[in-house]
């Protein structure tokens, strides 16, 4: 079975991300969750913290690995022996950007395919940015993230990050 890479910053991982990872684990022989350093963003969590949180959330899925990504995604995909990139689409507004990424990746490595999955409808509106904003203002994010992620969010916000 094929190997798929699901890339993202996962700052933090949400239940929407976890839904896509779990579903991908049933469709592919191996799922590699690639966590990007993403120098253009100011993450709330360090790369190491994000690796740990994603590993915790996906720990019950034996065919899922969590790894950092440095450099071009298509180079990472090739280095892992993967054939597919998985991207999530929450809404039509995501499509234009994701289409641009998929087209560029196809140009760089034509043998790597990009597929899109939509999250379950109860997760379709969840984004990491929105979860962080709700948490910063003291809102309850427990229905949007794994309990361990919720605890980590509370600690980071209490520490003033």
C-alpha cells in the first residue's frame, strides 16, 4: 500500500487534523505526519512540542509516524519513499490556495500526487488559529482538541506565549 505524507504546522493539532489522520490511516499503508518548521509563521508551540503533541494524539494508530519537515515538501516526500501528499479542505475558501500548492508540487515532482480530504462536518470549521484565539480569551476548546493539547494550550497561554 502507498505511503502518504500529511504536512502542516499543527500549531496545535486539532480534532479536525486527527480526524483526517485517522481516516488516512485506513486508506494508506503508512501515514507520515510531517510537521513544518514554517519560518513565515510565529508558532505558539516549538517544533519539539508540536512533534510530541501530534505523537500523543496519534499514538493509537500503528501505521502513523510523526516527523519534522525541513526544506521542500516534495523533497521530503521523495526521501520518505511516499507517493502521495494529503491535504485537508475545510471550505471552498481553502481550495484556491491548496490548488496552487498542489500545482506547484506537481510541477516540481510530477510523480507525487496530491489528494484532498474534507474533515467530518463537526470539525469543518476548526482551525488551529481559531482554537488559539478562543483559548487566549479563556474560551473552552475541549471539544476542538485532544485533552493533552488543551492542557498544553492552557500552559502556553498562562506563560504568556
